[in-house]
C-alpha cells in the first residue's frame, strides 16, 4: 500500500477535538493471581470507585474486573502497546484506563495517543511490512473497506468465538454497541468495534431563534416559521435573514453561517464526512447507500465499480455539484470574510465567540468546549444559549438516505501481531469499552458507544446542560449519521484526493463541476490501479466500462434506485422548518427494545 500523506500538527482532524494534550502512561505491573487476593480486591475496589457512574452495580463491576484479572494471568509481565488518535476520550484511556488495566492484570500496558494521520501511516506500515508496530489499534471505522479487502485484519466476530474465545469478556454485550454495523463488512463479519463516536450535526442559537421579534420578522419575509431547518432552502433563508436583515445584535455584527475554505488537508474531511450525502448524493441505505454510497462510489456485490457518472457512480453528478455550489455560495455570502482562508482548527472556535447564528457542519466532540462557564454562548445558570439538532437535507435527498457523518474510532486487531500479544491487547481493548468503565468514559469525553450508557439516568440529569446532545443520541434520527462505509476500497489513498480537487473549487481555480469531474476521474484511476494489481482479491475494484450519463440515469430509474440523479429543474424548493422543542418532544422517552447478546 502506498504511504498516506503524513499529517503533522494542525493538519489532523481529531487532534483539534482534544481538550488537552497528554502523554501515554505506562503503569507499574501489578501481580494478579486466582483466586483474587485481598490486595487485589483492594485494587478492584479502588478502581470501582473511579468508574462511577456505571450501568453495572458495584458487585457486577467487581465480577467483570475479576474476570479480566483471571483471563490476563497467562500474559502477566508482558509489555503491550496500543495506539489511538488524540481526542479527550482517548486521553482518559491513556492516562487512567491503561493504568487501571495494568494494576488489575499485571500486563504493562502502554497506550500511545498520536495524530490521526500518523495512526493511519503506522497502520499502513504494519500492513505493508508485516512487522508488528502496535499490538492493538483504535482507528476510524472509515477504514472498514480497506481492512476487509486487504485480508490483514482479524474478523472479530470469528476471533471472539474461536482463537480469542478464552480472552473474550462474557459481559461484553456486543449488541449494546450502537455502531456495530459500522465495523461490519459485506461478508457479514465484524472487523471493528466502536470505542468512541461523535456526530456532525446542525448547531444554532436557540436564544435568537426563539426571540419573538426575530420570529415575527422572519415569518413576515419568508412565510414560514423561524426554526430548525428541515431542508437546505430554509438554512439558506435563515443565513440570509441573520446576515442581511438582523445584521447586528447588541452592537456586534452577526453572520448566518460558518464554514472554512482554505486548500489544506483539513478541507478533505469537510466533504468526505458526508457533505454530499446531506445534499442527496448516492442511494438509499443505512449505514451507507447501495449500490452508490455518499462518496459517489458504486459497488456491485462487494466490488467497487466506479465513482464517475459515466461508470455509474455519482461523485460528479448533479447532486454532488449542487452540494459544492451551495458550500461555496453560503461561505461567500453569509460567513465571516475570514472563513474562506481558514482551516478546520481555525474555524472551530468561532461559533463560541457569539456572533454566528447557525452552522450546519458542527462536530459534537466540540460539546465539552462549547459548554464552558463564562463563554459568550452560555447562560449564567450553566445552560447553553445554543442547541444542536439533526442537519437539514439538500434538494436531492430522499427518505431512507443517510443524512450525516458519525466518527467511530474502533478497536482493530491485525493478523501480523503475534497471537499471545494479540490476546493481551484484546483484553485491554475490551476493558476500555466494558460496561464497568464505559459510562464514566462517556461522561468524560461525551462520545457514546453503548445504548445502555445513552439511556442512563445520569445523562437524563445532565441533558439540559448539553444542548441537545443526549436528545439526539436517544432519537430515531441517530441511525442516519454514519461513517464512511464498505464501498471505499482504500480510504487512505482516496481520502487525500478530496482536498486537492475540491480545494480547486474553493480557491476559484475550477468550477464545482470541473472540480468534481477531476475528483471522480482521480478516484477511478486509483481503483483501476487496485484492479490491475489484484491485491484486494475477489472484492477489489472491477471498473465498469464508460457509458453516457443518460444511460446511467435511465438505468437507475429502471432499477428503482436513485443514483445518479438527473439535475433538478428547481434546486431550491420552499423552505421548511420545525420547532426545536416540538421536535424534541416527538422523540421516544424510553430506549428501544433489542435482542440480548447471547
């Protein structure tokens, strides 16, 4: 595999989502033997006190921790290395959970936290060389198509019932994980299990949207209520209203939109993180559209067959071009002038400064920083002046499509790791997602992975101070926010093409159509090389021959699928909004029933 472009410092996405930087901690080995001795019981009680609240009783926590201690006995004294990217959740794991695991098991666990691009690069190094760089990996489930096709990743569903059965936590409860489908490949096997998740949602100033004067003025001009936009037309109207009608609030210039546009690697995930799907690119299907996904890549069976419209894809189709056109138009008309030259890291803090009305592309991992006391968007009583809500959809979007992006850093094991080291690493990876610790970890990082944590009473109590985060994760809408999926055969190689090509549109060097044509051609070129190499086997790319766009439009209509879609005569239908409080009340008040794990 060709090396992924090395990302340093401010050029990695999730490095900006950390609340602080920290080094990994290597804890002192703590001897454990069976039965659990008094000293070991003291250690268990010490860590149970740390892991509060929990969805388990303290007796249940004790039972689970005793299981980890017993299962780890064959690996006592080993030094095991695990790696993840830098966000607050992983810092808690590195500083606290690694230490706890070492004390409880006698395995010397070192959890490194490094930049996101470096995780991918080191992962590729191990896959390419066969040399064991890390024993366990926490990497985005965006790589599911890569892991599945290169044949170097352990299928966890097989591992847990086979080779790793003796080190698989009987209380793991895989069915409790809300993102289990994200790490499931076309063969139906689970390759990655979520460790943290955060979504890309709509953010808005609730205090401004509920202002009676603003509401009256908006309705008088547009003929419908000021509220959470359901479609892009309403988002655009609201952006226009605050930027050019309201103009100033308390003597401060306000803007109806926020974004960023500098040609920089961070511009890539601005779009691969599901911007096209929000517009209506691709087909219906959760977690990703089939046969065409939100990147515009068509997959038939398990084989990617093209991303350009002439090969049946949708990367340069009308829906994709519309999405880029609106991105550029809104940034120019409604965002602060400096947004055009900003990167992701520079634009992220701007809404908290208090002069932005709404932002469609906002990561929930910013929640912890957005609720800090004393900032411009917080009330004196500790409640936020803002809320988050489901994102509006573009004019090409159809019911049943995904509607946004969910980042899911996920547990991953490689075949090149020696079997005993892999088992020891698997114990730690399970430990950091176990029910004993996951609720406390969720309170620290606000990156949910378990249904049981989301519905815990501790989050019911905390919900009013988190601006809609809990309500969203408890809502039926949640399932429409998903990571990159199986259609993408080599995430590292393809992802870097996006910022390079869309950056040309952002800078004005190319039209949106020309930029997306170039991107689609570049993706097809990479997939063609993969096809010729044969390295990905029976599920590697096998490109369709080129046909006219009309051929594929007609085929989609005949097959009852959606992508690629013809250009709409009207890309701006009437705006539609919903009252935020009414929306929240319409969602279920109790968790959905689910099949229990066997």
